[in-house]
């Protein structure tokens, strides 16, 4: 298959999936029990006629197909509705919350991948050694651990008992800085606990994945060939085993990157990190449906794009795809 | 010497200055002399005696066939020669004298100098023996650059030369294994095996996964290269006809032991061991009267618990009293023709005692190794 | 015939003294023993699961025994029992239609269906007349006891009518268990699980449910542990006993995890087999559906759904169930694809079996071990998911789970005190349970993997050296279990577990 056709097919596939997810969002909202117009209003008392007004604004009085068309139009124009908690357009709210999340999740993922992969490679290479038994059992433990519980433990030990790190937030409220680097340092300082919490579960997972993938590859004949060639153990490992073992893990890491939202919701809620995850949690508490929907859409599109990136990376990593 | 070697013409085997360097060599009959080699695997249930004392010799330029049913330890023997046993396998005793150097005692570092440079391998089913994510050319260049210490360009030129030698268009040097057909991959594998002008090439079932036409082509190629390059060759195969066609010498293995060895003529025209005879009978002979091919009844023994005495005794039609208790020894029944069978003389008490003492020593060695590992 | 001989060859052989000697055509006595042992166990589990909540051991022997015949036992909504009864009735009719010499199984199933339907109708009558959802006091314990005894009888009748299949089941189960036993992680998983399952089932005896009431303070808020029984784990932010909460939480956490997994597995297996069995556009639809659900970010979706649908455990079960099936579906599909190509499936189609018959009788048995191993792994994920949702405040406000406890600790600022006694127990319980299921899942994966199986057996079976050397040479870590997260990837060619099934399958087609 030539390159263009492969990419076009993958991109078309991703676009189709995005279309389906956005339509699913439309349907989901309308099959939820209760009046959608009512759901779009804050809980509690509201003025008479408010529902009718809401219905007009969201064109809920129009026939379904017309609603569908308008929904698409609005979504494509990034008019995701109006947050009644923040009293601002959702796009604006989401726009300012997205960067802290990218900072947190990005750093966390990079750390998790690097650490998990390295420990996994060495565990598989030194199979059944003390190091392997220790790291793999630790990996299982971290993988089975609820993220938020670890966050609570971290706060309990490092913030409360030892007082090493702040309890949460990205910056102290009302803090002012003379220079940008002071602010950056403060953010970094605040980041340490959330990022480690976020990363630790993935470290366990990547460790296990890499180890099991490597174990499979090490049994392949071409590894024996490489050894027979007189290559040193290191050259066999990094030149022949790891490149092959990486392949299946690319998809998994990219998939996880897409599902980062689940991790951030928990980490950000516990640490009060002002990102999309905390936004999702807050809007859930306030029943702020427009915001929740926007977060859901962003998360879904992120997964799809991450998958697309995985496919593209695969194309360059595995020559067999090109055949 | 590397550059010179790389450029040396195909026909003339490169001079090996290394061969003369070391004075303190053991007197040896040939290029390779395997003496009572034992390689066992460790399982949770005990030791699998995959190779249990094999011996043979190989002269320079000679080709030797190692044959037997699948699972009789042929591949283990081959990997033991260059010390590439899996993690749980180990050479328990015996010597592998290559040009007078005992490989069985050599360190991993020392082995890495020998591997591919002196002894290379053609693996079974080149489909899996070539790394799928690396270009074939790169995989050939890799050992050349490692052992001969020459530049990228010279190595590439050498690889192209090799491709031509094995009959592949050198333009395909940049292709990946999956882009080649099975036969072509095997040719590339052979090219790779010849990359460093080794003195000994071990072919582990080099034609098994291929269809008959391609098999014939590959065998022809090996034959041609052997003559041109004056290679020593060990061919491992379960197919006796392949062995008969390509080899000068034959070694028949059964359940980890050598049952018969000698020249190919001796083995095929004058087979003496009951197992060899049955094995030859189980292949159709196209030159003689058509006969029903007969298989050997029964299964090979479990090497974790080999039967006492001769390993073949439970399946042997000519089994008699000492077979089930006394281990037979290889005896020379005519010059160069060895058979391990009581039909040709039961070993005397002294030999038996020596053999059992040897076994006891091996067991003690294994026990000690286990203990050392446990600590 | 071929079935029995082939097993004799493939089984432990003369080396295994435990090898059951069975004659062809008789019901294996081991199955009888299983029925005799497991029927009371099932009865006990079902009864304990609905045991009255207010009868701790301290309330006296008579009171506890009285609990077994109390009104609360087996009060299921009428529709649950009725649907079960209708299903059994369907099976009974089907088995009656089969041309078989003995109809004992059909009669047992009819009796069971009659009991269930009778129970369902009787349970539906309440003060306000008859309704599907009500569950009045109709001696549920008696109905349930009779139903479980009849289930045991039905299995007995099945073994009696299908001795070869019964033999296969006994054989396979024993073989699997024999291998499973040697896996220390799997055994550790079972032991941990047994502990928490016992805690969940016995919670009415271990802690009085009354201690969970908002006004049942046993001390000041956030009091550290002290020596009295309910004070072992200290108190929470309201002064309630953390121990009582901890014990009762195990029930919800496990039940939600298991039920959500049941939904997830059924959906995943059905869609996976369907899309693997049918190629073409039908298979494509199944695959696309799987892919779409696979990319739905489950937690944001669950937040939307839970916020809209309200907070109770049925919703949580449903949400976890419908967001976690695509993984199973993918694995099952790829296995179905390889099983479909096997000879006995083609044979079955060649003799004109219906697609449904082929799927039920040939595909399902061959992908079942895989589904089973996967299910155990999904339970771990489902329990974590439940904990997560409860932690975010979407759990049932009326019941405790370990997730809700952690939410309580978080919201009340227990970490700041630090009230470790409130945070540690639920966290460690979750980790242990999830680890236990992961261990069990990977252990099953290994046991059901033909390659590994061969390796294990090579040691104990005097067979060809082929197996022994190949196994020895191929897998260096002969004795140590592997943790494989990719356990789902099984080699092609089906699983040995039911490879016997393939020998067994009668070449005649008139059985359905």
C-alpha cells in the first residue's frame, strides 16, 4: 500500500469516528431522561419562562433534524454553549483550562514513558533477577492502585507531615511575581506531587507492557542470529530487541495518551490543579451540562487524534506496514 | 587483516594469521573436534539431557551432516558449539576444540570474537532469523563492520558482492525481509553467514521451511559456495537425502547421543546401527524397487528420564539383555566408522565403571552448580 | 469413543496416580461429588448475600439461625425470577425436543422452571396488587433452597444424559486446576479473594449494619484506633466506626464489580463472536461499533451519564458495563477469526449446521477459556472504575463502598489531620482485591495457553523428548510465572482446553 493511500485511509477513518462521536454527543443529550432544556438550567429555582427561553436559545423547539443541523453548525464553530456556573461561553472556559492539563499530563506521560520503558527493558533483560521481581511486583502494585488514593497518601505524607510540597493548586492564590522565571519555578514546585501521582500508575503499566513485549521478542530467532553474529549484549538489546519490542507498545501509549483525561480528572480534583479535569469535576458537581459535554467531546477527539498519530508512527516504525 | 580479508577474492580462502599465532595449542586432528559434549537444560522437574555426550571431528574443507529425528538434540548441539544455549541450558562437560581452542571453556567475550568471524550459522527458516524492522543490507553489514573494522562504504560494497555471490540482485540490498520471498531470504541469510569469511558454517535445517524446488536451488548454492570458498560445513537436517547429497561425513543422533558416525558412503551403504537402518528405510529410495516406507514404531524417550542402558532399546527390534542396563560406547568397526551398539561388542567392566564414574561426576557437577546458583 | 481415547493419550498418562479411570458411557463419579459439595456452597452464598443486616454474632445463636428463615432472604424483584424461569423453560423445551434416549434433564429443567415461575408470581403480590417490581415476603428462603437443589439435580441429570461431555468437563476442569495450582500468583489471588469474599458474605455477622446509621457515633470525629472491636480502625468525620464501614463496603465493591463485568463480558463476547464469525458488512458493523466505543473516554462519559441518570448502584453497574466491553470484544473477535478457520468448524458448516448452532457449539466452547481469563481481568478494572466513580461522588449515597469511604476521607480533609486510619484500609483493600483479580486472570491466561501448558506438562509426562527439549529450549523461565499484560494474545489454533471437544464432536449432524 502506498504511503498516500495509507494515510488517507487512516485520516478518513479518524474523521468518520469524530463525526460519529459528535453525533453520539447529540443523541446522548437527547436520550437522557428529562427535558434537555431543564438539564441546561442550573439546579434549584429559576424564573418562570426560563425553560421556554432556554428552549429557544438551544433551538429545542425546532424539529429534530433541524436541531441536528444547527448542532453541527455550532460545534464546528466551537460554539459549545454557555456555562451557567461561570456565566461565560464554554469555549472560553475550556480554552483557559486546557493548558494546565497539557502541562500536567504531558510532563507526566513523558516521565512515565521514559521510566516505565527503561525499567521494563531491564526487567525483561535480567529476567527473574532480584531487580526484575522487585520492579515487576511494584509495577503490578502501582497498576492496581487507585490514583486518587495515592494522591491522598502523597498529600498526607509530603505536604502535611513533612511539609515539603504545597497541598495543591498551580500557584498560591494572590501570589505575584517579579519575573516570569519565578512564576515558572513556583509552578514547577507545585507540579511535583501532581505529576508524580499522575505518572506513577502509568509507570507501572508501561513497565509491565514493555517487559512482556520484550520477553516475547527475546524468544525470536533473529535475536539468536544477532547473538550468533558476536554482537555484544548491549548491541543485541538496543539494536535488535528493543526496536521490535517498541512496536506494539506505541499503540498502547498513544491510546493511553488519549485516555489521559480520566487520570487528570482524578489528579486535578485532588490537587486542585486548574485544568480540564478539575473543570469536569466541578461541572459535574454543579450539573453544568454544557461544560461536561465540551469536556467529553475534547476527550473523545483527543483519543481519536492520538490513535491517528499512533497509526502514522507505526507506519514509520514498522516497515511491514508499507508492504 | 580485515580490509585485506574483505577484499580477498571469493575463490581463495583468506589466510588466517591468527591460526598460527598461538603456540600453545592442543594437538588436534582437524578443524573442529567435539569430544564427549554434554549440554543439558534445566527444568523445574530436573535436567533435560538434550545432548548427552556427542563426539565427532571435522577436517578443514569437509562437510558433515548431523541427522536424526526432530527433538533428538541436533539444534541444541549446534547452538552449544558456539555457546548460544538458552538461559536455562548449559554445557555440562566435554570439549569443543575449534582449531585447538576449547570453545566450551571460553568466556562470553572470547566467544564474541569467534562468532561469525570464525563460525557462522545459517538458521532454520530465514523468515524469523532476519530482523523484520531492519534492512537486510544493514543486517549483513553489521557483522562485517563489527569484526572486520572497516568503513560503512567498504562494508556495503562487500554486502553487495555477497548478494551477487548468492544470486540476488544487489539492488535489493535495501529491502526489508518481508519484501523477499522465502528462497531469497534464505539466500540473504547465506550471504550473511559468509559475510566475514568464516572457516566453519553451521546450517541448521537451512532448507526445511522451503518448497522442494527452492530447496534444491539452495542446496545447490551451498554446494557451489562450499567448493568455491573451500568452506567447512556442518549441515543439520532431519532429512537423510539432503545429507546424502551434500555431505562427506555423517553423524546420526538419537535422543541426545551419537549412534553412528562415518563417511556418508559408510552410513548409507553399510549402516550397522539398528536405528540408522530403520531411519534409512523410512525414506523412500527412488533407485531401487518400490517398497512401502516403514516408520519406526514408538516414540523417542523423554530426555528428562532417559531409559537405562541404550536410549534406543525400548524401540529396538534387536534389543537384548545388556541393552536395557549397560550404556553402549562408540566403537570403531571399520576405519572412520563408529557405531554405538552392543551388537558390536559389549564394553568390558572397566569401561562400564569408567562410564558410570563419568556420569556420577557429571551429576555431582550439576548438583554443585545448582547449589552455587541457589546462593 | 475417540473422545475418551484421545484424552487418555493426552492426559497425565501412567505417571499420574490421580488420573481418574472412567468407563465410557457412565457419569463420572467426580461430577457427582462436585454436585454434592457445591450445591450447599451455592445455597450458602445466595442466602448469605441476602441475609438480614442486623444480626451480628453477638446477638445470640438463635437470632442468627432465625436469620436463615427470615423474610429478607432471597427477596428479588419478581421480574428477575420470572425471566430466569422463562429462560429455563425455554431450555427445558429445547432439551425435550432433542432426540435423546434419556429425558431426565428436560424433566429436571421443567421442574426448575415451574418452581421459578411459581416463585416469581407469588413474589409479585404485594399490598397494592400484583407488580413486576415488587418482592413481598413469600418464604423466599424456601423457594430459593428448592430452586438451588433443583439446579443441582439438573446438572446431575445433564451428566447422566451426556456422560462424554461430563467426562470432558471434569477432565478439563481438573487439568486446568492442576496447572493453576502450581502458579503461586494465581494461588495468592485466590487466597486474597477468598478472604474478601468471606468478609463480604459474612458482613452481617461481622458488623451490625446499625453502626452505619448517621446517628450511630461510637466516638468523637476522627478518633484514632482504639482497642474496642468497632474502634479498631478509629472513627470517621462523623464519629462512625470505620471498621463497620470497611466491612460493609466490601459487599458493594465486589457486587458492583462482578455485575458490571457480567454485562461487559456478555456484550463483548456476543459482539466479538458475531463480528468475528460473520465476515462482510455484518462483521464490519460489529468491528466499527467496537472501535467507536473503544475511543469513548469512559470517565467523562460516565460523569455525564451518572449526573443525568441519578446516583444508584444500578446506574454505576450499567455505566461500567457499557463502557468496558470493547476490549473483550476485540480479543474475542480475533480468537473467533482463528477458530473459524479450523477444520471442525468448516466440517460443521459443510454438513449444514445453522450459523447459530455453529457459533454456540463450536465457536463459543473454543473461545470460552479466553473469555473466562479475560473476564477475571475485567473484574479488576470494573472494581477500580466503581471506586473511581464513587470517589468522585457519583456513588450510591445510601450505601458504603471503599470508593465512597475514600471520598468521605478526601472531602472531610482526613489527609490534612492526618487520619491515616481512615485512608489506608479502603485503599489497601482495593489494591489487594484488584491485584488478586489481576493475578488470577494472568494465571488463567497462562494455564489456558497451549504453549505454556506444554512446557509445564513436559516435566511430568513421560512423552517424546520433542516436547521436553522444545519446551526447555524455547522458554528459559521454566519454573517462574510470567506477568503478562498482553495475556489476551493467544496463539492461533485454538486452546488445548477444548481441543478434545473437537475430537469429541460427533460427525453426525442431527443432534440439534
